[in-house]
């Protein structure tokens, strides 16, 4: 990376969020909750927003105690937080770590039907041959507020609330919008629904990283 990118220093974090499992057997997150992610891409949980500030996905301790997926994320992010707080930039300066909430999105429930080619069953079934007709699984998309895109005049950020979702999801959407507005005061903050992309293991940053950086 130093040779190809010209960087002076790299920091290696340990693991990604629980909502972003890898392919194959790692697609089982916990219990009967499964996911279709990319196995810990950093833009799901840690992002620079300026030279010294890093946004880090972090559930609260209360959320970790009540949600098995957030519990996994919480444990992993505490390890990553420790790494970042013990690290410095290339000039020896410490980083400012800002915690960003993890979306309140509940897993989708599906019943295995071997006669249908329904996503996500059709994608995951070959990795889990023990699944039987009628088994109930819960599918967790690779959700994250940190899979955002910075443009010249605006920042595109995820927004997750939909009718039927918990009120806490709507509250977090607004909380995150305010955080981004504070750290990007010269840019317009636009919230977009990334649900369809998240369901197939990506996000708006994942899908736009090859686009030139001079977007409006």
C-alpha cells in the first residue's frame, strides 16, 4: 500500500460489524440470523471525515445487551476503538473518534421453500445444505450509516426508516443527519434509502467508489 498509494502509514483494524458477514459459512451471524455481506469492509464501520476525525460505528451497551447482532458489533468495535485511540497519524497526532449509531433495522423473516428461487434463500441455500423445507430464517442486510459518499457540494448518507419500522430508527436517522451536518458545514446533507443495495451486501459508497471524485 505504501508503494502503490504513496501513504506513509496504515492502521489495521481487526473486524467489521456483525451485520456485514462474509460469504459461505460466515454468512451465519448468530442463531438463525443470516446475512449476505462482504466480510468486514471498512466503509461499513470506520471512515475519515477530515485529517484527524474518524467516524466509528458503535451500538450502545444497552443495545448490545438487547440485540444479539449489535452485541457482536459492540464487541468488535470496542477492539477497533482501542486500536484507533492508541494510534496516531503520520505526524504523530492523535485522532478524534466520533461514535455513529448503528441503524435499528430488524432482520427479515423467511420460510425456506425449496421450490422457489427467492432471495436471500436462493443465494444462501447452497452454503447451508442442512436447511430443510419449512425452516425459518432471519435475514439481516448489511446496514450502516457509514457507507456514505462525499461529493463537492453535498454528502449522500443512508436513511433507514420506513413505515412499520420502530420509531427509534427514525430518531437515529435524524441524529445521524445532525452529526453529518456538524462535520460537513459547507455541504448539503442528502439522505437516501440504501435498502436494496444493502440486501445484496453493499452500500452507496461501495457502489460508487469507482466514480470520479468531482461529482456535484
